[in-house]
């Protein structure tokens, strides 16, 4: 064994020590340091992954394949042809029907932090040269919850699409109806549904894409009304949360309950599409009508 | 205490085994502090014991330790190292890692990330060389994606051809196609192998040159555009595209050809905007035509034979270049003296299809003497872990000419004792004593023929 046998101190100025990984705080700019955001941690496998790898892999963990949640603008850049997106209905007036304490301030703060004006972006664009009307919900804006502005933006988008005979694609992502706006939020379920009905009666195509998570009032309204319902792998899709269900029915839930794959098996979802194949799948669907 | 006058003060060696030991030794000679990284299986390894500091970065499998970029970078920052030497293999030709080092203000001892990426893409490298007027193996200029396209080009070129993976290395994704009928099948298997091994099934096709010699030129370039070559190495003794014996200079090359190929090698390196140490690989056919195959953007296993014939310490030169020093050696000052041979000693059993043979070393004796150099991380009582490649000793000799070098190598192979595991020492002995090897009549098919004919060493005298 050679442990601790070598004399080192007389050759270099460094002493011998075992080092724990943890990182020192660096003062000088000359020194080696890891800039913020270079690496991130995957919540599923707990591995440290290189952010650039995540981005170039469609925001999927290169280690375990978990789908990271993505912002609406990132999603639009993945789906639509370059520079084809035109946003609609930006900056609709804030709705606070219950004068909910702290709500307005929360919204103002979120607008700054997320650079979004609400939990959905709507507009028109092209997928492989076919014009579509599109809405993408934002999980980072109050968990994609649907209040009056979200409902209004989606409804206006669908109505415009009906008028201009465009297919509609909605990327659903939501924790459900927005509590702070009370019954007005619930009403959006009916509002969006009836707009989609008129769109449907005009013989137009509506594809909904369920992403992680799609729950509550959104799932119980427009999300499940697609002529074709697609889902991303591993997405949580359900109405009530699993704990509430378990407590209500007094039974343990089956393995994989409320995951996209479970819903596919039980006929609630038409197809699970990998993120890198979404554009070509949507392209095929909109071109076929 | 040795005074360190270079910009780099502390190097983390992102490797293991004998190359890590080599780099640590060079650093100590320059007064540069060293940090070793080790997996849990390597805590008792020589490199981990020899360095000034050691950081354990994960469990035994390379993908969980020596390939874990974030942990290596973390260890570098935590220990205050300002540079990383990647050695060879592992992350040494990983352009993403080189880029990561740059982003974290760590000096990567090697060329830039862009150069690594460009030369690492074999099809791109060929194109760069063609544009620079460097002769390349006749073959496709653009990458090939389908068997159909490939076959058209191959039919045009004339058989036999070699199908190669653009992202390839170590013999994977490579198939020789002798006849037209076999092309499609070989293309499919080669591209599938490439996809599995490298995640990239872009292929290219080259004319296959039978009975060729593998000649590579050592390049050294600083960050200021100065590029020199340090002569060639003949690495024709290969088994399944893995080198077994290397020597410098090459028996097959005249002074005139050496000068010409050397100039072309420098031109190639300049075309690639190369910095630090690297190797330009050529293939030499029976008519003395030479063709560029690829560029290795790292220090190589066999760099020692070049050091022996030139007297230049390549690892130290790498550290100096990375420190921002201009080259202190001019091309004229590079002199090749005598002949050097390296035999790679692997922990494997040649009688059992070269199956790796890890385990405990029960008895170890290294030879020595004038012109004998041993690069190894072995020591008495060391347990060779199973998780890594099987190279355990680089046995090198240097003497006045090739004949004397071969004689010396015979003596050295005879004196080397490694007990407790299987090694290829006897196999190397057979090759060194083979008439064709002594005559210098060798090409890249030498070992396969030896194995196929089951040549018994009746000619050991």
C-alpha cells in the first residue's frame, strides 16, 4: 500500500488535504467559478444536468427523460414556423371581482417576473406554412390558473379562428380555476366551451395538447373538448387531486393514476406525443383538414 | 521549493491511471500544484496518492465519475485550481467540456472547444483538410446518411471501400466492404453501431487501402500561430484498430518523405487553427502515397516515444502553451535522435480473445537501465479495478537505431514481471521477435494475420 507515503511538501507549496465538494464563494473574477444557471437539478432524478443539454434536448432531462415545464414563448418557438407568430389580445384589463386581498399586487409582481401579462398567450401563426390559431398556457403564472382574462383571451382567440376559418390548437397547463376570482373563474369553463362549440359547428378542427399538469376546471372544460386530444409523456391529467380522491372514496389509487399513459389506456387521450414530434404531428393534423 | 513562473498555478487532472501520474509528475517538476480526481474504486490508485490534493467524485463507473462534467468543474472551483488537464480518452475530446471550462474561467489544457468539435467530426475534418490542399484518403466530401447514397459513391470510387462513422473512434462504426454486393448490409450495421455508440449515424466512405501503414505526426502549436511538428510515429501494429506497438521514427519513411509529410502536417494543423498538442494521422500505402485520415486533438498514449527521440517533454510543453507561453522550440531545433519503441502492456488474456483481466498484482518487477522508460500506475499489491480500460504499463525503449531498440525491448519484455493477472507480455514478445517485424515489413493488417495464422514463435532466438 502506498497510502500517505509520498513526500510532497518540499516540491510545491500546496499541502495535502481531502476536499469536500461544496464550493467556496469566490471573490475575485480571476478565479474559476461556475456561473449561475450553467447547471440545474432535475426534480425527478436529482441529477445535476448541464442547462445547455436540457435546452438542446427540448427541455427534457438528458439523464432520466423527465419533461421540464416550459414557458409559452419557448413552446411557441418549438411549434410554429420561425417569426410567424402574431400575438393577440395583450394587456387585457385586470379582473378582480371579489376585491381579493393581495391579488392585484400578486398579479403585478408576476407580470414583472414572468414577462407575461397573464397565464395564457394567444395568437396566430403557421405550422409548416399552414395558418393556425394557437393558445399556450403558462405554468409559471399562478400555476396556469384560469380566471376571467385567461377565459376571455381563449374565447376571443377561438371566435377569431371561427370567423377566419382557422384550426385551433390549445396547449393546456393548469392547476384549475383561479380561486381569487370566485364564480367568475368557473364561468370561464362555460364561456370557452361554448365558443369551441361554435367553432366545431363551423366544421373546424380543434386539437388540444395536454401538458403537465392539466387539472381542475381547465381539464373539466376546454382541455377535454378537442377533436383530437394529444398529451405529453408523463403529464399529470386529472380533475381532483389524488389525495382528495383517496380520502373521498376510501381506497388506494392504482399505479400511474392520472398520468397521460393511464388516460391513454382508458380512452381519455387519443395519442401521447413526444415533445420533439409534436410539431410534425400537429402539422399533419392541421394539413389534413 | 520549486518556483513556479507560469500563469497556471494549480492543475486538476481529469483522468486516471498512468497518464494522470505522468501529468502530475510534469506539474511537480514545474512547481505547479496538482489536484487528482478519483472514483470510489480508485481511492488507492497511484495518481490519487501522488497528487497534492484528491477529490473523490463518484462511484466506479466512468459515466458516474470521470465523465461527470459538473462534478469535475465543481472540484476545480472548490480546490481553487485554475486549469484542467483532460489527459486522453474520457473528456479530452469533448468539445462541450472544453466550452464548459471556458465558461467557468478554467483553462482547458488543449485546443479550443470549436477546434475539438470541428476535428472531432470526421467528415468535417476531411473537408477542412481538402480545402487546405492536404491529401485525404479518396472518399466522400459530404456526409452520407443513407445506404443508397453511400453505395452510389462507393461504386464510383471502386472497391474495396471503408465505411466509417463521422463521430466514430476506437474502431466502432467502421466496416470494410470488399465487394459491391455486401455494401448495403455493412452500411446498415455500421450506421446502427455508430448510432448506438455515439448517438450519431452520419457516415462517410473512404477508399480502403490494403497493407497500409499508420503514420502519425506529433504537432505542437502555441496560441500565437506558431506550429511545429516533432516527427512521426509508426503505429501500424494494431489489433482491431487499437494500437499495440508504436515506434519513432518510422522505418518506412525516407528523410525526404518525412520532411514533406511534416510540412503537410503543420499545414493541416494551421488549417484547423490548432493550438496545444495534437496528432495528424496519415495512412501510407505501398507506393509511398500518404493520405490524411484524422486529427487527434489531445495528447496521446504513445507520446512518450516522441519524447524519447526528440528529448522534448510534451506534457510540460502543453502546460506552457496553456499558460500563454510562446513556443520556445523552433522547427529547426527539433532533432530526431535514435529509435524508440513502445509496447503497450494490457491486463488481458490474448489466449482467451483478449478478455480483460483485472485483479490483484501479487508480484511486480520493472526493468530499468539506459534508455528504458516505464510509464505505469502499478505498484506492488495494487488491485486493478474492472471498470476501466486494460492498459497498465507503457514499456518504452530508446537506442541508437531500430535493431538495437528491438534488442533492448526483447530484454525489457523478458525482465518485466507482473504476476496475479493475465497480461499480453508474451504476445508482445512474439511480435517483437517476428521476422517480418524485425525486417520492418509491417502494416495495419499484421496482427490479424498473426492471429489468423496462429503463428507460433519458432523464430525466437
